[in-house]
C-alpha cells in the first residue's frame, strides 16, 4: 500500500503561452497605463509615514464609540484635514489629522490637544506622530529601496544568465510593482512604509518564480539546440507549470489565512502580498518568458558562456 | 546525493535539534522558566513594541542651539585673551577693541587701534588647539579658523570638525541623561540608540504613559540660581533694557512678568546632589526639595550670607520659576523650590534635576506608541493566522505529495521551530510584520520541496528508476533553489538596510527563513527519503509521491 499524492496539475500540457503574448502584452500594457494614469490623477492614499501627520486609534472604554461625538470633539480644534472613521471593532475609532504647519512641535501639540479633547473615556491604542523631517526621509528611503532592489536583481540575473534574461526579469518586476501601485491607487488603500516592505517581498517572490522558469529555459536551450525559441519557451513554461501553481497555492493559503485572521493592522500589507503573488505568477509566465523571444537569446550554450558553474545535474 | 555518512547524519540532526531546543522556552510560561535547569537556554522571542506595547520616540537635538552656545563661550574666551595677563592687580598686554560680537557661526571684533591688528591676531591665535584624534585615526585639524578681514576686523570661527566633535560628545552625554531619566520612571529594558549625528532613538516597552515619558525626556532642564537685579516688564524685555553683565528673563511666578538677573549664576544644576518632590511646610503645596553637593553648599552659604534681604531667582530653561528673598543665610546645603507646581509636575522636575540636564532640548521627530492591549490582540491574531495557515499548508502538501508530503511537512515544522529558535537566540525583534514573514516563509519554504518533488515526478515519467529519479530530482533542483533563494535574500538585505523598526524585523525573519528553509527542505527531506529508500532494500520500489 503506497500513499501517493494527487497530481493537481496535469502533466504533459502543451498550452501555447508564448503565442498568447500579443494579447497578454496588450493586456499588461493597458493595465500598466491605467495604473500610471490612476497614480498620476487619483494618486496614492499615502499613510502618515510619507506625508507626516498624526494617526490615533482610540477605543471607547465603555462601549460602541460614537463617531459623531468624536468628530465634534476633534473637528473643532482647527487641525485642517481631519479624517475620522470606524475601525475594526465598533468600539474603535481611527483619527487622522494632517501634518501641522509650524514644525515638529506643532504636531506634538496637536496630539496633546486631542488627548485633552477626548478625555478619559478613551483608551489610546495606537498613536503615531510623524513630523515633516522623518516623513520626507522615509519617502526617500522607500523609493531608493525599491529602485536598488531592482538594480541589484538586474545585476544578479545578468551574472547568472545573460543580459536578455536580466532585462526580461526586470520588465516583469517593474510590471508587478506598477500594477501593485495601480491597485492601491484604484482602491485608495493606505500606502504605508510596510507596503514598501510588501513591494520588496513581491519583487523577491516574482523573481523567484521567474528564475525557476528561466532555469528551465536555460536547461532546455542546452538540450534542444534546434527547437524554435517560441516552442522552447512554451515547453519550459509547461514543464514548470505544476511547480508554479503549487507554490503559488501554498503561499496563498498562508497569506489568505493572514488576511482573514491576522487582524486589521497588517491587512493592507498582506493584501499587497496576495496581489503580488498573483501578479508575479502571471508576469513570470506571460511577461518574463515571452520577453526573451522579443529580446532574442544566444542559442549556443554548449560552451561556458552562460553557465558560470558546473551544472550539478551533469555531475556523476 | 542519497548517501549520508554517520557524521553527516549526526550534524543534520544536531542542527535541527539545536533549533528546536532554542525554540522550546517559548512554549513554557515565563514564570516557570526560571525554575528550569541551568543547561536550558532561557531566551524567548523578543517581541517588538507593536506586539508588547510601548513607545518609540525618535528625537533630535537642535544643532543650532549647540553652535550658538559654542559661539557664546568662544566670545568669552576671546574677551579674556584681549584683556591680557593678570599680574597682581593689573592686566598686562591688554588690547583695546570694539564691536566684539557673536554672529551665527563666528565671533568677530575690531581692534580700536588699527596698529594693534597683528598683535590682536597673535593673541587670539593662542586659543587654537588641535582637536583630539578620532577613533578612525584621522587627524581632524584645529578647533578654530582665525582670519583678518580687509576692513581691519578679526573673525574667529569654529571649524566643521570642531562643531561635529562637540555635537557628537553632546549627543553621547545626552544619551546618558535620557537613560537616567527613563530609569527614574521605573521602566524596564529601555533601548536608547544614537542615530545619525544628532538623533537619539528611544524605545521603551510596556510603559503606559507616553505623555509623561515625553515630558521627562525632551526637556533640557538647565537649572541655575541668579541674584535678581530688579523686576522688569514685558516692555523692558521688548526694548532689551539691560545693563552689562545682566540678562532679562521671562517669569512664571505671579509677581512679575520678567526679571533682570545677574549673568553669573550662584549655583547651577551641576551643584545638586539630590532632588525630591515634597510639600511646603507652611503652604502644604507641592515643592521640590534639593540638597547641594559640598562645593555647591559652601558657595551657596557664602552668597546667601552676603546677600540677606535680596531676592534671588531660580531659573529653569531660561525661565524664572520663582524669585524668593533670602531671609537668612542658607548654610545647610538644602533648600526648596516652590512654584506653581502640581504633585506630578514637581515630581517631573525632581526627576529632571536628579538625572542632569541636556545642553539643548530634544525635538520629537517621530512617535509611535502602541497600547499593550492592542499588542496582545495582535499577538493573538498573528498566532491564530499562523496556526490556520500552517494547517492549510500542511494539509495541502499532504494531499499533493502523499508520503513524500509527510517528509516535507516534517521539514516545514522543524523549519518553523528553527526560525523561532534563531530569533530567540539572536534576540532579534519579532514584530507583527515579522509574524507575517514567518507565515510567508511557510508558504515559500515548501517551494523548494515542490521544486524537487515535481522534478522527481518528471524523471519518473521519463522512465527513470526510483533512486535515480530522486537523485536527479534533488541535484537538478539545487541550482534553481539557490537562484530563487539568493534573489529573495537580496531583497531581504535591501529591506533590512532600508529598515525602520517593524520593516527591519520582517527582513530579519525573512532572511533567517531563507537559510532554515533551504536546510530543511533540501537536506532534511533528502535524509528522510534516503532512510525510507534504504528500508525498502529494492531498486524497484513504487514511489509514494
């Protein structure tokens, strides 16, 4: 009696992924243009990490919070743009006020005033005050981080493969990052520092996927020296399809559990990652691989050209 | 690939068991941990502020205030030099000057007699001293730059390294002062770090009064006692009506809005030996009582003996708190400060006076405070999500890979134990995004096994025997696994480098997860499968995958 697993993904598939490239490229291009369009018109709902200001999560100690009451208490203090909303639990209210002009002290003062105005009936569960200096630094650091990540990856793939692979992978990454920013703009979800962390994780994950397909492409380039590149890419994607899907499913199982049960604080962060896994899986199949066809790859892999180290598979 | 020597087997299990051993204290209630035997390591996960509650304050010291102070001291030194040497009652070699003034970044003056320009230049040059060598071994040069200008002035300017060194030492001592103040509040394990050249990051876990914390930490609390020349009005202050050697200060007491005080302090905060909140003997209102050190006591005794009947002012951070009249000589070295205090504000002041003053107040650039109850909620939610996520992944892998799935799941569980163990041992901070990192690692850790197992299936379909399918499954998947994990690791490094608080925690968890998952998924499962294969003793086994 042997305990076998179920082969979820049929093997020997011959899905012509690469010939779908006209459709998928147009689709992706449209989605990217839409994302950039949304980003430049609607913009992002930046969290206080980036624009500065004060964010306070308060809980009414005695029962459900009265939003109108909170609004009247805080609204009259003259802080400019004030957002007050229900949060998570009926007892909880999220109060956000914009960055106060008048330097770092003005923001601290605003917090003090809110504490006095709300009085003892509320418990201050989470307080964040980000002044102008730090918020501009964090924005800068965030942008630098994402760009550095992409450059480092570009170099790594270039070293391990060929420049066409490197460009194809980075194309897929830029695609993923732009679409993630697009969905955040579309849904107006709060864009915080942890979303940058999620973006970088997406970069890592999407790359992981792309590299797996590329590895197979490289292997097949050695194996089938005469096969047309389009067919070779299709074979490679089909051969790795079961792995791509199974890994995405396990990662999504873990992420969805976090999304549903992990609490309000990290929901945005987890949402970005779920989106990234889906988009990243799509892009490594439909963007990164067909891109090789457009960029053209070297066909003679018999020498040391691409392989920087001895393939373990050939060693005995 | 499938042969494991004895020592290899031993090493693999030793690593796995050490991981589990290090993770174990997290399953034991904290109070019971102390009674466990000495060989047990007792480090548990170090929870971040977002999980245990607490305050995170990023503060900056105003450089300009420090530079301004430095320039003022420099002006005094220049004045002393120009006064010449004191021989008996006379000053020898004095140089007459005009317009000695402290500008934003320099001191300048003009010798009254243009012929004195060179002599004055030489005299001022005696103030130049080389700066101490830095710890990197570079020689930073001198403390001052002195120049003659075309219109017959001399400018004296502190050099950039001199200013940098001064800011650096000031921040170092400020960190000590902040530490003493936070300790006075009775908090446990505050973390105080320097960030950049003029910033301090203070993290205080589990303290539930962030307002008090901020009040106590950021104030300069520079205390001095001065003799009062006369009370003054707001108008006097606006006109800057003072005599040489005196300064006008705003006041908090109810008698006068301003006071003109002698510049020379009677005593300063540095002369204090202790300070306590107490109640006034007659008024029964909150006061701060203080005790002077011996030097301060002697000095204060002398001054109060000489000035009975005159008022003196207690100045805190350039503001007069009160200006009592000296009724009788105070020789015991103790006294009290009364003002418009509440018990709490008197207590704060006592804390500040006990722990010393900052040279300039600290500005809070960033504050993040999480209530302990929210942290507990986050932990509960994170645990629940991790459990359900783990159960989902384990079940899925079991269904997808059968008996080999069990091996992958054993590896996954050991992987999680190793991550928790490594985090506990390193005392890396576990934040809420860090928990997300662990959950994400669960999903990604099985990736290596998925790669290997799919490869094995492929090889089997291609007609290979069980052993050679497993062999080539592992060996061919290796380069892919390495490539995939190195790229993720690169992203994690950049995250760490970008790192602020919670994000850094996520990067650490992710990086640790990459190493442990390669070990468990590639090495541990291979060992398990090798043992299983050997138990079959046949080359034509049916593959349970």
